[in-house]
C-alpha cells in the first residue's frame, strides 16, 4: 500500500509536470531504498547510520533495481512511464526535492544525473546473447557457426 502523503504529493507533482507517470515516482522511492540497503552492505562501517546517496550512486542503484524488478522488460516499463534516459531520473528526484519529499546537499545537482549510462546498455544489452554483446571480434567469422 502506498503512503497517502506520498501519493498526494506525487499527484500534485504530476499535475504540474505531466512528463512522468505516477509509477515512476514510486519506482524512484523504492529504488532509493534499495540503493541505500546495497550501499550499507558495502560500507559496513556505516551500518545503522543514515547516509546520503549521490546522483551517480542512485543511478546505479536504480539500474540494478530495475533489472531485478523487471528483467528484460526494464527499458520497456521505464519508457512506458516516460523515463527514457538517466536525466529523467534526475528530473523526478528534483521534483521530489522541490516538494520536500527528498532532501539534497549543497553539492547535489541535476547534472549529477546526466546520462551516466544509455538505457540500451543498461537494460537491453545484459539480455543479449554474449556474441552480440561483445560484438564480432573477427569480422571474417561473423555468420559462421
């Protein structure tokens, strides 16, 4: 069940900025939680303490979370919500910051979300056969069995 306050705020945001589906905002919130948990695992010294997540760290967390949740359909699902590149994630995050749902430090900027990866590389390429992911190493052998 969605937090009613969060749902209300997202409703207001979507009236003002209709580029992204409401589900994209839920995904960002859940993806942030996932990213924080993963960072705590990696940084055992900070276990139990809250930690700020940078834009690039959040982008990586969202990539992993999308692959985990949607598998080969990750790009399709994100695109259906209006999210087609990393900077869209940043726009959603900054919409949530403007409504005081998320917080930021003085160092956080929208540019931190500037296309760290392409959606094809992040969400399509992992599911391609290995020979297509790598590309042909010897052009003469392309097409041979």
